[in-house]
């Protein structure tokens, strides 16, 4: 089993790179952002709750996120592995995920940290706002999301570094070049196991 975490600030290209990774390595994509947007689109109770946090640029509470991830992972019980995209976003989420996977004896194998300059992040998100119509892609919310990222998610870098799993990826290049770096690391890892 191959379990990969992709993490980085909003706008670093996690969604795009996850799509390429799952296609090439036939893994299951778990994007908590997509799960929440689907719930909003379907008008479920989860969607109604999540919309409040998302539109305010805040994180949805850990307990809710963890329940959704557990549920999604369970529906793919015999998956060859997962790509976690936008999850975990807090230390509490990361340590619960570790415990969940420990029980199944299938740890996180690799963590890719996508690094992009803050100025470039704003440019990319504002461009995405025009294309995707995401309600949280506006200047006010983006500033909050980046602040929340720096305070609550960035500490994951050390968390995973301490586990010796963190691979830093220069996300300033184009999509193919970034994927090239990720692919190289996954292929070398697969050769070793
Ligand atoms: P994303 O598409 O990953 O940028 O997520 C969009 C929004 O969904 C975030 O700004 C959060 O409000 C919420 N969200 C997504 N994933 C998580 C998570 N793992 N923990 C808490 N909130 C999340």
C-alpha cells in the first residue's frame, strides 16, 4: 500500500498534482476540500455547516473532518493506497490519521510539501477565482486562509520532518515540472520497497 500526503498553502497546486499522482499510480484521492464542496452542492447538513467555515476562510473543526475522512477511507477498504490532499491540516488531524493507519499497519509513506512564494499564491488564487467561481477564492478570504495555513497547517512540516517523511518540492515551476519532481521521488521509493 502506498499512502501519500500532499500539503502546502492554498494555491500551491495540491489538487492538480494529486490528480496526476492518482492517475499515474492508481491511488484513491481523498480531498477534504472536494468532499466539503460536494456536501455544500448537495445541500447536506455537513455542507451547511462547512459553508460557514469555508466562506470565512476558517478550518472546519477537526472532529467533523476526521469523521468524513474515516468514512471515505472505509468505503475504499481494499484500495492500493491513498493520496491525501488538503488533509491533514492540523497536528491533531495528522496524529489521528497516524493512529488510524497504525491500526491497519499501513503508515503514511511519503509527504510532499509544495513550496510557493506568497506573492505567487495570491496571483494563482485570484486567477483560479476567475475560472472556478469558488466562493472562498476572494481577496479577503484568501488572506485569512493563508494566515490560518501559517498558524495551523505549516507546523505539519516539522511534524513530518521529525518522522523523516517530508520531501520539499519547489512548486514555482510549471505543472509538468512539479509533477516530474514528485514522480522521481515516488519511483525511487517504489524501487526500494
Ligand atoms: P481546499 O480546497 O483544500 O483549499 O479547502 C477549502 C476549504 O475547506 C478550507 O479553506 C477549509 O475551510 C476547508 N477544509 C478543507 N480541508 C480541511 C481540513 N483538512 N481541515 C479543516 N478544514 C478543511
